[in-house]
C-alpha cells in the first residue's frame, strides 16, 4: 500500500549537547525531564529547540542522558496556516523525541536492546501543560 508523506518533514538536526552514558551494572530507571520551544528560522522554516534530561539525578541508572537538539522542519506551503501550526505544535516534538530515542538506543551498545528503549511520552498532556503554564 502506497503511503502519503506528511506535509511536515525533518530538514536538519543540530545537537548542542549530546551526552549519553550507559552503566551495564546499573538499574533500569525512567526519570524524564523534557522541555521544548518552537521557533521560526530566517529561511522561513520552523524549528523545535528540544532538551531531554534522562536520569540525570538518579543513583546508579542503567542509562543517563542529556541532549539538547534543534530540529528544523519544512512544512508544505499549500497548507492553511492554522492547519500547519496544529501539525507543527503536536508532531514536531513527537518526531524530535523519536529521533532522540533512536540516538540513545544506538549509542548504548553494552546493554541488551530491550533495556535501551526509553519510555514513550504522552505529548498531548505535555503540550497542554506547557501551554497552560505559558498563559
């Protein structure tokens, strides 16, 4: 079955901070702290500035990570502005988190694959909470 592409596509990824530590004798813990902001680039594209802190303060975790990334997205110009903003608001952080989960999985080679997977996040609740704090 042929699948239509999303009107929101990743154009580029930049890492400001990329620290991932693994400890094969550590314990599986999932202490997540996520923050993100949206920005418009000079070229008219959209970006998400995304920061993930994973087990930074935990004692003896299996994985500890601190990642700051900027992911640049292109949006189909034919989309109405309100549709484009809704798509960007929800999908851009979800896509970015997926990229970061994959990077953590790849960088941790000393622990079994099933223990490298960091948890899924309810971004709808996270976005609603972020928007209510900003108001």
